[in-house]
């Protein structure tokens, strides 16, 4: 799924679409007589000019080849019928639903929600909860039973029982047995909106009344409210936990040894590069992306990071569920200003339960945009058909329902019949609506029915009202098709065609070569005199254990050692290391001195297929794709209007 998201993201950047056309457009080329126009090509080229890194792709002749290749693939996907696949249609529908939210908003309501969200961001709430599960669509009786159960639990606590003890006993949140319902600190947009409202509207030390969310009913106890800590940037050194007890002890010993070196004045960044086992940050001196409360998987790590100050910027070694850490403060960041936060908050709101408030506001607008004038006579006859059996879900459609098939009202160009409304009424018997008398219930159902169709009609008409919406949908539609086609024709084949991959490797293996490699022991220290003594010991045949026993104690770590196999030019090798057996002289980089002992030399030579498989598969995919595009050019008839293309080249070069 991540691969598909990345691929579609690139397609959206490339924006190969054909919606923003104008009257002056000309046919640039055709594929099986289907035209593709100059304005589309020019717009795409100009949009992508700053995105492409390969200078050859900025050449118009080369770019036209890429563009035609793209369109050929889309044509092939349609020819194969991939546009009718259920997964494709489902993903396209999901994306359209998400995208349409950007065109169905109410700016006033959105601003009110941004204001509220920003105000709440100033505080972090520490809360505990008890959850009684109840589905959103259960019967009123089941909903009431869950509500009453929640109320009864609240009464127990109000009479003196401990909230955490009761939570561990009755809460249907699986984590409650361990954390007694405590959710830690959070701020706005970290919980579902209804829960957030309950937490922010409950005073510290008190218990809320039952709060309904899509998960069920909650009792919320607010334990504390504090100012938002903002975000913090830190660097860390991490030694991973292992499975067996002996290596766990080794991890703890290692982190303590590194801490000793810090206390001796060695640089945090250099030690992180040498020893941290967080590979994503080690090469950057241990620097992590900045974060706020509740954004990491470890509360211990967060608290330790936020506790650091300019006066005390480095932590002692501490343990989390992931391993052992030492953390260094880089910088603390206060909460952003309202203006700097606004766009980010709007994006969060569009993906949050708050969006329902915006939808409701839109519905009111659509009532004005699409006023409904119903057929009074037909409506009256329908009302008379609905009986009190509806309340018990026993009401049935009339046997002669077809006689009500005349138009009841219109929404835009859509006709809604009496029969359709009758079907809707029948479908709502288990919805929980219980308005009385029956005439008022039917009126409410009609209102809901009309609103649904207003929203549907407005949503389905977005492509006609908003050209940019139509353009983005076309991009995504083609992107999905192309992903499925590439997966089928190229990516899966490159993974499973072991014979083809091996044959390709045999023709290309001169490209995949090892440089000379050495298996080495590398000693480092900040003290040159110590390294002179280490070198003397090693020349006498002393072992690594002998060196450690001589120079390192529980309190002081004078010499560090790391071992491995390194290719010539590897940054882990001290500068000037000779790729030959034996001991190096002492070398220096910054504040450190190094000795390298080469125990084995592996000569330069070709990598095996397995050793270069990642790069090989990537190259094989490119090879397959180019051959495939060449075949598509034979399968489809491509005709380029060369005179028109020459005119485009002159226009763009001006």
C-alpha cells in the first residue's frame, strides 16, 4: 500500500491530465485516432519543469517520448479492462469521497472549528476513561441499556470507589486492565471529537456524565491540565534490546560505557555516529525529527526529552521498551502562532469528526440552492399509507406501489418518485426514529430523504462545477490504472521471473562490482598517548581483551573497539586505511585517534546476484519497462503532428 501511495503521489505531481483545454488547442498526436492536445502537453511540461531532476527529461523531444509512453500505458490499461475491476472502482470511489470534502465545506463553520482547536491546543489534558462499547447502529433499547450501565458505573465512583480500580474491572477498553483507564496527556485532534469535547469540558478532578462517541459511552475523569509543552528537538544514542538476558546486560553495559565517554568530554554527535543502533538517525549524529506530547510510542522517552534544559542538556542512560537511550536537547519550540497553524488545522478538521458539523452546515446551504417543491397530492396519499406499524418495524409497502411512481419532487435535473420515497420509508424502520404522531415522522423522513438527494446531486455534479476537481480526478483515475498495469506487467514479473533476472544479471554483471574489502578491528580514543600504548600491545600480538583489560575500568572507558567488514571508501573506516593485512599507524580525525587492524582482505570483484539483488531488480524493471513501451508502440498506432510540435518548441523556448 505504501508503494501505491508513493506511485500515485508522483503521478499527481506529473499531472498528466486533459481537462484544462482552450479553444486554441491543436492535436499534437493521436493514439489509435484518439487525439491528445497541445494545451495539455504545454501545461504539463511547464508544471513539471522544476520537478524533474534528470536534465534529459527537460528536453522537449525526450519529454514528448515520456508523455506518449505514459498515454500508451493508460490506453493499454483501458484495453485490458482494468477500469472495470472492483478494487480499482472501490479505491477510486474512496479517493473521490476524500477529495470531494475539499469542495463541500462551509468557511464560517470551518473558522469556528479552527479557533476552537487552536484554543484547545494551548493545553494538554491528562484523562482516564471507562468505555462501555455500543455500536452506532444498534437499537434504541441496546443504546439505552449501555447508557444506563454507564450511569450505574458512575454512581459507584461518585459513592467513593476508585476510578482506576473500577476501570480495570469493567471498562471494555482492552488496555484498561494495565493502565487503569489512564490515557496520558493529549491535546486537541488526538482523540475523536466527541471525546475531546468531554475531556476539555470536564473540570480537573471530576467525572463527566456519559459521553457518546462512535465507540460507545465513556466516563471521563480529568486528572490534570497543563500548558502545552510545544515540540522538542533532540538527538539520541540508542542500544537496542536483544532477546536473551546476556545481551540485554551487554546493551546496558554498552550504553553506560558511552555515557562515561560523554562525561569524559567526548562529543555526543561523534559517539552517536559510531555506536547508536538507530540507523535512521545515527548518521545524522542521532538527531530526530522534532515531536510533541503523545506523538512517540514511548511516554518515557518524551518525558525525558522535555525534562532537559539548556543547563542540563544531556540525560543519563534510561530504558524504554525499545532499548537503552541517552538523549541530548537540541531546541525547544513553543506552539506556533494562530496564522502559522491555520492551514494545518484546516487539514486536520477535514479528516476529523468535526467535518460532520461542516457537512450539516452545507446541507442548509443546499436547501437554498436546490429548493424542493413537492407534489402535494401525491405526498398526501403517501402519508396515508404509513401506519403505526412503522414503530415496530412491521409496516410493509403497499401491493400497488407502482401507482405512486409519478414524480414527487426534483433536485436539479434529478426526478424523485413517490415509489422511491416509499422504499426509503420502508428502509428506515430500524433507524431508531420514533417521532409521533406518524404524520410528523413521515415529514421528518421526507426532509432527510430530500437532504440526502441534495447532497448526492451536489456531490455528483462537482466535476461540472469545478474544472480543477475534474482534473485531479482524471489524474488519480489514470494513476490507479497505471499502478495496476505496472504491477502486473513489470513489478511482479521482476520479482518472480528468476530465470529472466539471472539472464539479465549475466549480461550486466560488470556493473555490479565490489571494491576491495577488509575485515577489521578499529580502535579509537581521544588520548594519543593511550593509542601509542595500544599500538605497542597489538604489535606484540596482544588481543582485544588484553587491550580492554589494560585501559578500561568500570569507571573510565579510554578505548573503544568496533569490528566489521568494510568496503574501500566506507565512511566507517578511518581515513587513510590501507586495504592490506596488518596494523595501521595511528591516524587522527578531529579529536579522535584511530588504529586499524586488518585481519582479512577480500579482493575487488563481481558481486553475486544475491549481493546486488536490490539494485539489479530495479535495473531489470527499467529494462522491462523500456521493452514494454517499445511493444506498445507496435500495438497502438501513434501519429505525431510534427509541424504542430515544432511550433510548440518555438513557443516554449521564447
